[in-house]
C-alpha cells in the first residue's frame, strides 16, 4: 500500500484539524492544501446546502486535496423539563448581560447526518473524516465507491480496533492534550499523544494520524517517529491570517499561558478542551449533546459580535501558549521545515 502522503498527493505530512464553527474557512483550508498539507473543512454544523457550497469554494482556491469532516450519527435522548430548566437558569444571567431574550431550545438542534453525507458524496472530496462514533457499512461503502478516503477518530485503542474492523482507511489517534471536542465515544482515556501513537502503531494495521498538542516541528517529528503516518494540528492554526477565529477568541489565544485550558461540557454537552472563562466556571449542569450546543448558540454568537470572550467556546489544546500568528503557509512551514 502506498504511504498516505503519496495516496493523497501531499508534500507535507500534516493535516489541518477540522475545526467546526467557522474557524476552518475556505481560505484556511485551501492555504494548507496549497502549501502541501491536507486542509480540512469542519462541516459538522453545516447544513447540506452549505456543504455543497463549501466544496466548490475550496476548489476555487486550490487544486490540492482537502477533507470534509462530519460528526458520526448518534442517538440523542430528549432532556427532561427539569434538566432544561436547570440549564436555562444557568445561562439566563449571561443572556441578561448580553441583552438577549431568555434562553430557549430551538426546534432544530442538529443536522441530519444522512443528508449531510449525501452532500459530501456529491462534493467528492479526497477525504471524509468523522468523529464522535462509527459509520455503518453502507456509509463506508458509498464513500469508497466514490474513491473518498475515510478517516475515523479514536481516543483509545479499543475505539481504534473497532474503526479498523469497520474498514476505515485511516484513524486519527487523539491524545488528551488536543483542543476542542473529544472525538471518541467509549471511555475517554485522555492518553499522552506520543504514548497513544506508539501503542496504536504496535496493534493497528491501518495508517495512523496523531493529534493532540502538536505545536512545533519537534512535536510533529516525534509522532512520525512513533509510528504515525501524518500529524494533525488544529490549535497551531487558530491564529492564522486565513482562519475564521473571531477577534475576542484571537485575543484570548494571544494571552493564553501554559495550564490555561480545561475540559468542559458547558457549551455543547460533549467534553471539549478550551480556555477557562466565566461561562465554564458558572455552567455546571449542561444538557447532553446536541441540546446544550443548540441552547448556547445564541449566547456564543452574541459574544463573538460584542467581543465578549467570557461567553465563547475558546477551544484550544494544551500547547496553546506556543501558538503564533502568521499565514497558514508560514505556520505549516514552522511545523515542517
């Protein structure tokens, strides 16, 4: 089997992590692909029609390969009225401070995966990556029939074994230092990225992509030496010129110090790593995903519009203090010179 770099036509063994929520703009995705890496569109929150627009938008800017990323389908149990009342009570002071109406749960809380996948098949990216679970055989067959390489996400060895048995082409091994949402679905081990990569390389036969806390060329080289075929970096690109990172988010990242990130379910109901702020400190009884994500959407949008970092989901990995500003190409070069 050809190495992943050759299969994908990459000059640089680095993947842009698929950061949903507006960070992974077409400009950022294309810039990474043009510089020799694999750009990724975080499409988990996009409507099918937005996915159909995102693919051509990237293709207008680069002839290189790129990935689309979705959240695997998962069952969601409607929250009880009591749980909803508790969550609303916690968010209400933030809504008052932002001059927003009281929090309400919208009727539409998440996108339909089947419709999203159909849009992906129409776009035909080089790669479809996914997190939060597994795809069924029909999904994988449809993707492989279109020659779309599939990448699952695991936070531990058992998840990796299940993904390998499912027939995915590649697996992201996400260490505990990674920013943003934890991508697994079983017990999250929060393993050291390097140790997790080494352990997976000894037992998993499909190519691996290491993720979590990779901020320097030395970090990238270490995971490749440990058995990964590619390194996935997200936090390193948050302050890129082309990124859709909001102004208050950028300011918080620039001020961040080592040890400033925590794990939280406050914003989405799923565990994620980000910079500590007032919302994380005050929200202790979130609804499960995707209901909490829908409930906090209005607050987060208002925070971005009014430069209020205290109510934003400031996703970042443990290496955030090593982040830098610059173009995506300059950041990529600093990771693989």
